[in-house]
């Protein structure tokens, strides 16, 4: 299994596209190897079926150009942050050895998001402990800890520690979101309306990106939260930054 530069975790299919899709598209455009891990199949979602959602996730992956996408099959709405679930994340991290991990918002409207954030963040640390032994396909795995764990921002308006210019990738981000067609606006759908199924939600996604972009002088941006202090080598990194 090839090493990834970035591994993004989402509690549900479409979390990644909504929260950090533009940033991942930018990394892929730069030649980075990027993978996505969906913790659940989103089986409790009001609209769509499990099989539909898996097909939509695959289509979104093709739109984005992901190296891999897997689903861990955890229970939507009921997974918890315990040893069993941590080991599933640890084994995944050790398989792909990402330098950077993205995961859900630390606090959000959907309770799965905060739980997923804690689960992935704790597992990322534990993955670096050599005395925790895991294996994949019968082969022992080496300890691995990513350099950074970043939380993307979702429904709640949380204050980011840094933002990423996604102006060049906003259209493709929206295309990847709309690949999850059972969940978002469809004038021909006869399924019940939900928090995310109207045109207003898509306008909110664009508006959030536009608001964050305005703060750094670009058209669109995505915001991230990190508990680990970020550093720069020299002031040239700031001086040369046109934003």
C-alpha cells in the first residue's frame, strides 16, 4: 500500500467534500497523493440509501482524483471513541502513513462530527506508540504518527487557526459535493426536505468560503483548526505571500 501525503477522515460520506474538498483538490493539483476514509455509510441519513451513498462517494472520488477512498463501516449515529474504534483508525493510519490528517470539526451541529474529531485525533497520537501492536493482512505494522492533524470547519461558525485559498478549485469542490446527489438539492426529488437538501444550503457553502476568502484577500477559502502550533522557517514565507 503506497504512502499518502494526506489522509482525510469524515464521519459521513460528503463530510470531506463539504469541509475540505477545495484544499484537497489543490493538493492533488500539486501532485500530492490524497486519500479519504469515511467512517460510516451515512445509513441514518433521511434521504438516499446506503448503496446510493456508496456510489455517490465513488463518483465524488473520481471528480476529485483521489488516490484511495475506503469506508470503515462504523455505525452511523452510534460509533464511539473507544479502544475498538481507535484500533480501526490506527490500523488505517499505519497502512497509509500520511504526513497530514484532516478530520471533522471538534464541535458541530451533528454529534457524530465532534465524536469523530476526538476519535481520529486520539488515534493519530496512539498510532505513534510502538507498544501498540497492530497488523494488516497478517503482517505486523510499524508505528506511525502524522506530522499534523487539522480539523475542517463544518456547520458551526468556528474560528479557524488558518485558512487555505481554494479559489482555483471552488467549481470542482461544488461538483464533488453535488456528486452526492441524494443528499443535496434536486428539484425532481420526492424525498423529505432536510437541513442540507435546499438551495439555501449550497449558497451557505459558497458564502462561507467567500467570507473566509475575503479575510485573506482571495475569492474563496477554507478554514482549519489545529491544536499544534504552526511555524514558518523565515519571514520570507510571509513576505512572499501575496495574500
